[in-house]
């Protein structure tokens, strides 16, 4: 397969799930033999990380009408000199800049990747500027189709997870001074209101009061939600049984100490954290929103409950908390599925991305 010249653009300066996917995708595509560069803002964390990995990164301010004109002009030169086959944009701001410049520079293929599950507004940055669109789940694709984007113009390429080596002994229970027969429900998610931490606390509260060996562990930081949920737990007198670990870099170690994973998210484009939990051998519980249902085999690797249905969430938690045989069965099924199927592997990301690029380049001549 002919190596491609690809340049990614991203306006965000923080480093979240979207930027993490771009970072992993660029590394994996370069390993495959393609040539890649990036366009970011000067204070972007993604720019810093890509530069450390040896990528050429063009930095430019993207805010305001003056910078818009400067960026379009400068990027026309970058695209022409680089003779790129593909410009892949990721956020609305960089799309209206980079896709416009790519149109002027006559780049053969302009792709917009849609990472979010919120309502789609103007189609300008999905139909007029880019030639094609990639989404991170079927749910996000359906949102675009409902707005009128042509079905053959949108493809799904799931975000990958990196499978960690097996953890022989998790330090979680030692850290929290928990017994081996204590049951730990774990949640790993940045602390934002939409992640549903309070809903999870409400759902598990009656179970905690009835079971002296049940604990909830929340991993993730983010003000002010972190402090608000802490205060809420204290107001319910659950601080001895609900543990806040903040942001951690040893997530595989922590997952290995859980008995099951639960996240009552209210909005999710995909939800690869459910896949990461399944890969650790955990049964998962999630809300039926966005692409969450695509991250599990419902009834086999985990349970799915309606959004804002506290009784249903409590029942799902109770089912897995009280049935260790079912927990083990679902956890093993998830472990086998993720590692056997390869649906969320870096190799699958690369092969699907290559297929999309080459198919669309072929269609465009």
C-alpha cells in the first residue's frame, strides 16, 4: 500500500480523550510507514508531546478573525509545500481554518473527525468544508446522518485502547486498608457533572448501608465537581465507604483491584473506559447513552440501564455485587472479547483509517 502524506489539525490546547486519540493515531500511522505532521496552537499540550516524539508541528494562533486570515494564508503554504494527500481536522475551529486552506491548496482529501456526542449544529464543517467525516461511534454517525450528511460520506473508526500487561497484585486494597473479601465497585472518569458521579453515589447508597463490606472507589480529578461530590458524600455520611483517589497514573493497577466497574455517564461519544475495564477482566455497568452500548456486549460482558433511572442502576449494581459467579462470568467474557476481537486495537484503528483514506482518495480520483 502506498505510504500517504497526512497532516492533522487540532485547535484545543488541553489534552483529553480527543487529543489522546490523535496522538496514538499519529504514532501508529507513522509506524505503519506513513508520513505525518500536525498543526496546533502554540500552547497546546498535544503540540508539545508530538514534538517530543519527533513530529514536525506547525504552531499558530487560531482565535479571532485576524488570526483566521493569517492561518488560512499560512496553511495554504504548508499544504502546498508538504504535498499532503490528506488533511484531517478534529475541532470546529481548526476545521473552518484548515479545511478552507486545504480547499484553496487543492489537497486531494479533507477529513473531519467527529469526537463528540452532543447535538450537531451547523453542517458547514461537516459537508461544505471537508470531503468526508470519521466518527468515533455509530451513535455519533447516526447524529450526522439525522442532520442530512450522506451515509457514504461518514465512516466509523473506533478509538483504540492499549492493552496493559497483566497486573499480578493490585496495591489498591493495601492503600485503602480493605480486606480481600470486601467488594469494590470502581469508577474511572474525569470529574465532570455529565459523568454522573452523584447518580452513582445515590444508586449505591442503599446497598452500602445494607452491606458492611461494600465500597465505592472514584478515580479522577476535576474541579469544582470533585469537591462538590466529596461534600455530597460527606452529607450522606458515606465518607468511610466512598473513596476519592483523584487523578492517577496507575489506572491498570487500580482496575485490577476492583470487583466491577460502573459509570453513570449522561453523555458519551463512545466510552472506551468501559473497554479498558473489560480488558482488565471486570464486568461493567453503564447508562444507555451515546456509544456506550457499542463498548460492551449487553447481558454478556455487562449491564446497561436507562439514563436517570436510579432504581434500575441500583438493581444492576445489586445483581453483580451479590452474585460473584455472574461477576466472574461477565468479567471473563469481556476479557476474552476485547483481547480476541481486536475491535479497539491500534492495529484496527490503523487498518480502518487506511481503508477510509484510500477508498475516499480513490472515489475522488
